[in-house]
């Protein structure tokens, strides 16, 4: 069986700048997002997007979202501890315990993919009850 080949797609937001996300080309020529965005809004793991190759620098650039996967993306930014501290490690393990996919950008940014809608409220209540700042990134 051939190994899956992922490609980077460049996203741009005027308030955020550029972010590259990993994606896999589907049978129709579109791309399925495989990584959790740290900065770009309104894109989640599993979303299908259309991209085109930029003739200038030969990079795939995002054009539009074709379909939403149903995953939810949130971002968590603890303000009283860093991810390498005991509290940070416990936070990551707790989020994973809810079934979330977690990607970290030390010292404080956590990008969280919630594949199961049933866990969204549990995760957001968990964070809020502990006064850990978070935001919706795709809803």
C-alpha cells in the first residue's frame, strides 16, 4: 500500500498573516485538512478545501472551503502557566482524555481539534471552570 503523501497549503488572513496546514489530496483533486490550525479561523481537521498552485513560488494556496468535516477547533492559551510546567502537561492530558487532538506551540498556545461534537461542551466547561482562557476558532 502506498504511503500517504501530505502537502502544505498556505492560508492567508489579513489579521493573522500566513499559516501552512498539512493536507491530503482526495480523488476529486481537492484537499482534506490533516493538521490543527494555530492561527487561521474557520478551518478544521477533515475539512475539504480547494487550493491552487501559485505560479510564482510553486506553493499551494487556499482558495475556498468546499465542505466542513463537523470537527470543532478551539484555541487554548493558559495565562498562569506554560505548557512545560506540570499544569500544562496535565491540561494536555486532560484534553486528550476527552478525545481531542492536541497540537502545541510552546510556551502557551494549544490548538485543539474536537472530532466528536458531544465532547465540545464538556471540554469548554472544563476549561471555563478552571479559568483557562480559550476561544472558538471554527464553529
